[in-house]
C-alpha cells in the first residue's frame, strides 16, 4: 500500500523506471533459476550414467578375471586332450555363466578339447583368437579378439591365452568365447529409462553387444573421425562424458564411457563400456519448466 501510494505521487518516468527494474529482476530471477536447474540436471545425469557404466565395467572385469584364472589353471594341467578333459571343460563352463565355449587348440590350430563336441577336431588357425596369441607369444597376456560370428552361428567375442612349451616355443592356445546372453542381461539391468542404451565395444572400435539389442549395430566399427569412442581413446582417460550427435545412430545423446583394463587382467586390447541417453529426453522435464516459468513471467510482465 505504501509503495502503491508512493508510485501514484511520483512522476510517470519514475513509475516506468520502477516497473522496468521490477521486470528485469523478475526475468533475471527466472533465468537464473532455470540455468541452475539445467546445470543440476546435466551434472546429475552425467554422474548417473557414469555410475551405471561402472556397474557393467566392474562386473565385466570381475568376469574376465575369473576366466583368466580358469584358463591359467587349465594350462597347467598335463593332459590337454581326451574325453576327461572335455567333461572338465563342460563343468567349467556350466559354473561360469559368462562363458559360452572353452577350447584348447594345438600349435596348428586344431581343437584338441572343448566343452562342445561338435567343434573338436576342427581347425581355427584363421581365427584372430588363435593367430594373435601365436604372434604375441606372451604367456601372461590375455588376448581379446574383435567380435566375430562363431562357427556355431553366434556373434560373440573371444579371449585367449598362449600355451608355451617347455623350450619356450608356441604350443597352442586356450580360448574362451563370451556368452552374449549373459552380457545382454547385465547391460539391460542397468537401464533406468526407455531411451537409455548401454554397450560393450572392443578397443579396435567394433561393437560387441548393445542393450536394448540392435542387430544392425552389432559389429559396427566406431573407430571413426569425430566419434565419441575415438575421442575417448585419444583422451588417455579411463572415463569420459560427451554430449552431441553419436556416430552409431546419428541422434543427439549424452554418452558416458569407461575403459575395462587393469594390471591383473593384462589385456592386449581393452574393452570400453558406454551408457547413453537421449539429450532431448534428459531435459524434457526442464524444458516443461522453462515453458511454464517463462509463460508465467511473461504474463506477470503484461499485467
């Protein structure tokens, strides 16, 4: 009442000046509130995507560590062929849900033992899970092959270790093929929104698995100029978050990336976990607030 009476007695210029200041203050307050809320949404979503990616990263690393220990133990046994060894490999894969196939190959690439009898005796010298360990020859390294279509028709990824003979010569390979169903369930379990996607990518850029499953993206290479995956590799950081148009699907997304690597695993090529959401969906609630608060401020200004 005091202010209204004072304005009535003041000049027209003073009245307009006061109204102008009031409107600027109102608009500035609304803008400041919206900017702060946008920053909160952006920061919170980055942290949440990184946290979900870490769940997949840690579970995958734990699984790979268990696989490596199993392969090392198998390599130590003297007898590496025969029905007894095949049965042991069956028992081993039944106890490891992340593994689909375990096989022992000799120096020529012939399968001497496996948990799947249909591949025993076959030759896989052309496969990277055999040729890469043969070239590398490091007994402590676990070699990660790019995703491939197995002889049984399953798109998967293989990890292998070289068998070194008593004179230091290459004597074969022990390899394990990862079970895509296990990793699909793992990646799907961390999705908290319909627009969220998770994936595991080989260091060479080939997509191993994506949830929700998209057959046209399996095996697609992300090692392309401008792709977030290539930027992540070049950053030499274990974790990164990017926002923009993705190479794989072409839509605007916020993407968190985490590298799977550790001294204990000693992978020749790491794996990368990604977790992403649509940029539009992330700020959809904020955009609604923008319309409401902006409309309210405009209405007050008109009044």
